């Protein structure tokens, strides 16, 4: 057995400092006195607060503070570290993962955390229990054949085949967190409006369309939060959030519009601008005519001037995307041959295909997203203008985010706009968005299916990290570029802002925000 064990020096460290819980570094050993309320504004409501039933960043920002998983990521990276599991063993053939659970941890409702809780959290997301409204289940637990309790504090996962991303998947904010089995029974297996985890914050209330309120978990097993309360305020417009930040009615925000940055800096607002682990893209509905024809997808790809579009919309706060992978993800191929801007070729191909007067329907979202700071409507309008120059007439239907998600799941629209915030830093996390099995889960919004792509993805999951795995993902990017299910648009810089009185506020590379170590003067 290969054993990955929690560092033995931890006990020595604990003699001089507090234990760090999942999701953040210890920057202070004193907890707050008085009532410290932190108000964070984001652009859309969560879709839900049960990690099994959502796949969006707005939900994840609440979930990652209320729940925890067996493992977690580093404070500013996606390195895996212990969390509710103190250590784990991996069998020599890579198909068995045995987790040794932390003892003495309780859920917010007083239920003991133990092997039974892990089993119930996971088994509801495995066949035959998993349902179509569990979008991350097939992704997170891909290849899990069985999960069983060896004793009250030990859980073993058995996989059908080795899976390099599996351990990283268990640190994700969606699907992987462990939920209270008592709450599952009480609320009929769905905690979307009644989240109960083990995290540093407890759920208080959700006023839909307005705010989510969470409060300090005074019984938290690790170092307790500095803040007493966090309000996640829902404010659709970027500019309104920026104004609220400048007046002090909120403490921090994400989803900055580049146009607002200069005036925020004038007010001494702290601006966060880091490379983002994300992709912003336009997808063709590959199941529906006429875009079930890859040659038509190619023709329209030539019509999009991505360089000009990105510069116009994002003004230096995003980079042009060539593939599905951000450049710093292992396996990224910088010399992928994609369809560049060539409107004359686009027109010629449209004529050859008998589609000179093509009329199409595009659907998009109204609010800004972490991967698209100006919102889906502006991006769709820019693409609409580009398509008009090659004779294509496009209409645009715009929806609020939660409704938009429903429309994409229903297969509406011939062109749609979407994006992805990376969950774990692994290439599979991005490229699996084009796995045919993820059509049912709704992660594959392009509804693209190619058996060769599926074959390469399956092989890549089994390969250990290294040159062979990177080369395989390079071949996969070439294949996906040729098939043109997507037009990759941009990699957004990870942008957020906070007032000077806020300390220790950061955005994790996964796009989530851990509130535990934030302080407010």
C-alpha cells in the first residue's frame, strides 16, 4: 500500500498555533469580539445550497464555507491536503482509496461526522441512486464502483480503473462535500434550501434574489472564523456593485467590469487581478441542425475575430483563448491549430454549404460571470455583429442565470454562451466538458459527441501525471479544435475588490471565496 499521511510535525505546530481548518490559512490566532458582519456582493443567486444539485460558482461560494470534504485545496493553489480525512492510503494498482476520518467533528445540527455520513453523501450520487439533476455526480465520482465503511472512522472507495483526477475531485466545492445524514432524512434527500455541513459557517437564511446569510460556527473543529456573520448580497449589475463598494454599503465584490477599475482605484479600493483558471466560450448546439454539421461550425468560427472582441470587451483584463485549457494547466498545447479570423473564407464556406442567408437563434445570460465580467448579453451582441458581416442573421434571447441554466438543459438555442471555472487544476476538469456522457449531466452544453474524444478522455484519466498524459491532452485539443463544438473566447483575469478596512480577502484559483480568515477593522 502506498500511504499518504498527514505530516507528523503537525502535532508540534499545534503546540504553538491554532489548527487550520479546510479552506484557508491561519493569519490570526485571535477570534473576533463584538459583531463583525462582512457583506460580499455577487452577480447572481445561488442555484441551490446542496452540493449534489448545483454546478455554478454562485452556489459554490456559499457551499465552500458551510460544508467540507474529505480533502481540501491549498490556500492559493489546488494542491490536495487533509480535511475531514486526516490521511489516506492508495492501493498499488490505484483502484482503492482508504480514508481515515477525523474524530470528534459534528455537523451544524449536532450529528456526528463519521463513516456513515460519508457513505450517505456519496451513495446518493452513485448509480442507481443518482438523478439527472445531480450535474457533478458523474464527473466527481466517475469510475467509483463502491464506497464502504470499514469501521466508524474509515471509508474505502473502490474504482473500476485508476483515476489520476479522483483525489483532486474530492476537494471540489460541488458534489464532494459531506452533508448531514440527519438533514438528508429530514429534508427528503435535498438540502438546497437547508444546508447542513461541518464548515466554519452555519446557514442562517436565504432571501432569494436578495441575499444569503451565514454565521460563525462556534463549535467548529478547527480555528474559528474571525467574522461573526457574512451576508452574500445579490446585485446583478457590476456598476451597481462597484458603487456600493465605493459608498461602503458592501465590503467586497467579485465580477468587476474593467470600466469601473479606474474610479475604484481613485477611492483607494483594493483591486485583485490574477490569472484566472477559467474559460469563456461560445458553444454550438451540436445535436440540432444545422450545427450538427461540423463544416458549418467551422464556417462560423472563421467569422469571429476573437482578438478584437476580447480587447473591446475586456480591455486587457482577459486573454484570448486558443484551446479549452488555460495556459498554466498541465497539458495545455500552445500551438493548437484553431480556426482564426477569416471572414472571406467564412462567406465562401457558407455559400458552398447553401447557408448564405442563415438565420439562427442565440441564447445567453444577463448577469456577469467570473469568466465574463461584462455579462453574456454584451458578448452575444458582439458576436451577433461579427456574424452579420458574413451574412448570418442572429437573434438573441437573454435570461436571468437560473432560468438560463434551465434553458440550456432543455437544449434551447442553436448558439449559446457559457464558461467554466476550473475546479481542481487538472486538464480533465476542463476537457471533460466535451465528454458525451456529460450531455445528460448538462455540463456538456454543446451536446457534442465524438467516440474518439471519449476514448482519449478515458485513457487520460488512467495515465499518471507526466509527459505521456500531457501529450494525450495535446492530441485531444487538436481534435476538439478541428471539430469546433466551441469557439473559445477568453481566459478572464480573476478580479475582485474590497475596501481598505477588509483584511485577508482573496479569491481562490477555483473562483470560490473562503471567508474564514477574513477580518474587518
